[in-house]
C-alpha cells in the first residue's frame, strides 16, 4: 500500500480551486457554441470510461481534462441561453458560489445544534421569500429537495389531519378505514400521483377533475366529484390546485377551489413549483388570490429564481400537523435545545439536510427585489412578444394563454388537413430543431394535439435569444414544408 | 425600476470565484481555531439578519463579509478534525470541486436526454463503487439524496412485490388486504420507522426484534415474530438488517437473516448507510457476507467516503420492481430514446436529480482505491487505539465492540455506585466537553446507560487529533470528579 494520497492543504485547495474557475470561465465563454442537446448516442459516455476506478490516485489535472473531454460534450446545457424546454432551470453565479460554500462547510442541518446558522438562515430566508411573494404571515416554511417531495409531505400532512391514526396503525387491514380520495386537475403534475402512490393512497384514488378551455380546474366538477365519493362512502381528504401547470402554465382559481375545500373540510395544497416566483411582480400577485384559505403551497426556486438544483420550498399553515406526522427523535439525536429551536428533521422523512438556504440568501441579496422583478418581467414580456409573432402568423397557432414565460403553440401548414398529419409534422419539426442543437424546445399533448413548448426563463437569456429562436423555428418550418 | 443587476460575465464569475476560494483557504487555515460547536444561543443568527431582503442588489464583497461575520461563527464545523459526533461526514477537496462543477452545469438528470453524461456517469460510478465493495454483479444502483429516502424506496419496492396492487388501489378501504408487517432490530435507525410511516405501513406494524449482547438482531426472535404474525393472519413482507447501527455500529448477520427471509419469501433490505464503505478493506469484506441473498442495500458515501452531503446509493436486485412501483411518464417527458436508456426518474418519487455522480467520480479518482483503503484503515486503527486506552483505564468502560471508526464508552468513577449517578455524570461530562468546543462528541443510551460516542472518520483527522481528544476527555473527567 504505497499510495497515501492525502487531502489537499488549504493552499493547494485554493490553487486548484482557481484552476476549476478557469475551467468554468472557459465553459461559460464557449457555452453558446455548444449544441444545447449534446451530440451523443446512448452508451457513448459509458464507453469512454474505464470499467473500474484507478488503483492509485490521480491528479486533478487529469480529472479536469476528462471533465472537458468527456463530461462537457455529454451534458445537456441547462445554463445555455437557448435552453427553451421543460421549465428552464438555470444557476446564477450567486447560486453557484453559495453551493461551493455549502459543500465547503458541509453543514448538515438535521438539528439546530448541528448547524444553527443553517437552521436560522432557513427561517430568515423563507420569511424573506414569503414577503417577496406576499404569502400569508401564518405560512411556515421548510426547504426540501424537489417539488415531488414537498407535495408528498403536504399530502402526508393532509392524511395525518384525517385523525385516522394512519401514522401508527397504517392503512392496511383496517376494516373500518374508508378509501382516502385526493382531487387534482387533469393538468396536474405527475408528482401528485407519485405522492399518492408512495403514501399508500393509490393512483385509482386520485380523481382528475376536468379543466376549462384555458386548462383550469372546473370547480363545479370538483364539487360533484367530492359529493359522489361521499355518497359512495369514501373519504375525500385533499385537493391539489396548480398555479402554473407543466403543460400550459394554466392557473387554477385558488379562491374558488378553496371555497369548496373550506366547506368540505379538505386540505388544499397548491402546486406553484414553477410559477410561484412570478408573484414577486405586482401585476401577477393575483395568481395567489385566495391562498390564505389554502393549507400549503410548494414553490421551487430552482426553476425560475436562478438557484442551482435542488431547492423546493413548502409553506404550510399547520406545521404542527407535519411534525405530528413525521417527528421521531432517536436517543442519539436528543439535544438540550429541543424545546427552544426548530429541528427541521422533525418535519419530514429526510434526516440529512444540506445548507440550501445559503443559495436562496445569496440570490435574493445579489439581485435584490428590484433586480429579480426586472428579470422576471423581461422574461414574461419576451414570451408575450413571441406569442404576438405566432398570432400574426397564419401558419401557426397558440394553444393556451401565455401567463408567464412559457408559450405553447403549433405549426399549421395550410397543406395539412387532419390533426394526425399536423401532429406528425410538429413532432418531426421538434426532432429536427432539437437535433440541430441550436435551440432546445420540448412538447406536450393537449386534447390530442401535439404541442410545442417554448420557455423563456434562463438567467443568461436575452431578448436576442428569443428573436434568434424564432428565426431558427421559421427556418426549420420552411425546410420541413418542402420535405414533408 | 432602476436596479438592473445582471448576471456576471464569465470573466467576472472567475474573478469573484477566485475571491470565494480565498475565503475558503482562510476558512480551512483557521478551522482548528474555531470551536466545533459554535458559541451561539437560539436566535443569535436570526437577530443579526434583516427582516426583509434588500430592494436593490448588493455586492458580492458585502455578502461574503456576512458569510465570515455571521454564518461561519454560527455553523457547527462538520469538517473540523475534532468533530467526533454522530457519524462525522466530511467533504474532501475533490468532492467540493465536483459540487462546484455540478452547480455550474446545473444538470438535471430526470431523463437520459436531459443530461446523458449525468445518467451514464451515475451508471459507471455506481459500478465502480460496487466493485470496490465486492457487491454482487446483479445489484443495480441509483443515487438518492439521503438514506431515509433510499430505504423508503426499498420498502416501497418490497410493498410492490407483494402483488397486492397497492400502487393502484392503495391500502385503505380494502376489506381483504391484511396488515403488512416489517421487521428490523431494536437498534435500527429511525429512518426505517419513518419509511414505514410514510408508506402507510404504520409504526405499530414495524416489529423491533431484540438484539444480542453485541447489539445484533437475534435471528431466532425474528423467526418467531414472523411465525406469530402469520398465525395472526398478518402479512410479513420485509426485513431490514443493519450493517453498522447508529448507536454502536453493530453488524447484523445478513447470512443468518437471509436464510429466514429466503424461506419466508420476504424482501431483505440492508441498511449499511454508515459502514458500507468499510467493505473496501479486504479485512472487512465479511460485513457483507450473505449480501447476495439480500434484495437491496443502502450506502451513503457522504458519511464515510469524504463526499459532501448529500448522496445516498441504493443497490437493488430487482430494479424492474422499483420501476413498476414508481414509473409514470407524463407526455411532456416522453423521449425517442426511452427504450434504449435509463431514465432515472422512473425509479423513484423525485423527478429533479442533481449531478451527484460527479463527486463520487472525483473522489474515487483523486484518492484511488489504495488511497481510500489507507484512510479508512487508519481511522479504524486509531479508533481501536482509543478503545485500548479505555480498556486499560479502570474508570472507563467500552459499551460495544469497535467494529469500525466509532467507539462507545462511559466513565465509571469509583465513587459513583448507581447507574443513575453514572448516567448523570456522563451526561454532564458530555455537556462540559461540548460547551468548551475543542472537540464535539455525541451520545446514545444502551440498556438504560448513558453512553458516549467517539467517532473517527473525518478526511482532515489525523492520529494526533485522537490523542488530543483523549487528553481533553481526561482533563474534563478529572475536573468533573472534583466538582460532581
């Protein structure tokens, strides 16, 4: 055993750290020259890597060279200003620095004691963020990793509030326990189904309420569905509304839905994972109308607030119910301060907890409220300009209102008559555009119609990128018209 | 809106990045002069921070100054070489650089397409790690955030394998569905209970099997408990064994437990979150004897493999069952490559997925197999030397075998007679040692005895730190003997 590779000294760490930032500078300098989607086939990266780790340690230079030669050509460039797919998550410099410091300190905030600054900065920044969005004062916040996990915890709290002792007795083998029923719209995110599946609710017990022509949940149908289930002896317990659905960014009416959940005594959870940050804009405060009647809301700053993945915030009106559902303190985790502080481990399944509040703090401070408003307002303006271009083009149509930075549309070349042909045309166009790699867009299906999605939301995105993207789409459209 | 604070240019990002590494160098230079546990009271950090975010953006210098003045004095220093509490998780430089790059690329590996290099590096590095530990070839790996989440997924797969259609029909309101019963030892981690609670199994349906005098699950009691439940018409479905329990790092016999789960057709999950990496040492391969008969195992490289939190690996023999339990592809996530690649989102509740494999790759390459063996072997040797010192001291006793880098012990001053007095003495000693801040140790309770835990496991820990810690403990012991 001759190899005694040791941890770097602080000087060496700094020196190599500079070297990593040289690589990062070069990455961002070259970023726009990369295809957004990498030109690799399944297996290309695996085949470039050895089957076993090295026996002896390697130099950082060697490792960094492989990052440049193997990893960078193989990643999809989420930070690319022409990433217009899904919901474009981007990491600002402020967020990157904070993640670097978070890895340096390596704080684990399972208890207040295991990192007081982590716990208290989480409290403070979640209050800041709540104030920016004008969320109700009595909403208490906690950071999880992803919206799926946040929503699962909200549904778990709703399950706990039924008072049916599910935490202790479980759900199986209980003759008198009725089926628990959850309601959400046809346009809700798949994470709601996954939450229900995980929690033992069952996918069949998730009712998908129809939507109107703007893809918003129809409260009248919700009301009927609840009544029908009650009549059948089932137990409605939770409704999930969405502010900014994934396909079209439609906005369910929290106020109208809350009227029903209020009457029925159901938990109302709001999934605002994508669109939540837009409530920082005075002109978009209305998206949270009625939120004071909701029980919980999830917002992901890693989506449209320029924080690196992952960070998801759950605000909840009844933290004590969440605690009741999950708190479980082993002897080795008891501390003298337990009664005076928040131990975030009490409020969820995860014990380990990264220092995620640091990046939220960095980003809110670096840009400031005005800076963030400015960025989001621009994104929405550019998306609406993109929409105007579509509306003035006879061979295109929009598929849903543009509420935020996301545009849904399709091409309708005059020589195609059936939806089937039009679908095939748009699907082929999508593939040709993305394969070229200059821009990356994604798709969805709306009432059987293959729909293109164009998202404006990256921190490095400028108006010129939206204009360029339009031209690229037109170029491919004209090309495909000839070849279809 | 005059403030138009913009994202940094690549040059500015590099320049400020250098500045952050200056701060990091200074942090590590001063680290040993900081108290491991910060000298703060609840509220101290909150009270130092404004109630709202700034209206206009701030300079990085201002933010970094607050990191130095407010955050660093308020964190518990997990990377401090005298952090001897819990399981000491530390971040090596290699891991820190990888996290920096991960935040830079901001890859989200929900689909292969959304970052091929992320997905394929995850496959490759999990094979490397599997080879280092000599885990069975047919174990398939996936990275989650924490062991709690990994174990929850394992138990969910076990629930799915019952064939009771719980994914679709749920667990409530089904007259013929028997109670599902899970077995683990009295010494198992609380995450197993939390997993069962989350999944709707219920905490009452988690059987805590007694342990022997080395805190290992007693297979004969497991066998009897299963039989008893079957006789009562209940449905045993899963057993969780632990390799390296949290209190004492005891090692359940996988082979003996697997004999029973094999006969009974139960899922066997192994929680090796802490101790798993020790199987890199030839002399400790035995801890996984019988693992080929298990169905899944969780190992957390962020505990004792020098990767920053968070990274937890689940190896599972039946990935198709995990997929069956969780796969749910919305239209907007369908890709052309779905049949040729792994889309990790299909195997769990979380959709978003950070580029965690990068740090596993960096650390295995930087240290190499020999380097990692050397570090872990030293930790264990120093822990055993610490144990020898205890064994040769009449006023101390060890509480469990030292299997890895963790020592459990207590002081037994000759003038104290009852366990009650001895408990009070050790608890006070713990508080005095930790309040001083030179070292940080933690505690547990074993058969009613207040037990101190001393962990050797940090990347910056040297033999001298263990010797120093011994002296510090003796100093406080002698002081407390006079004042008790």
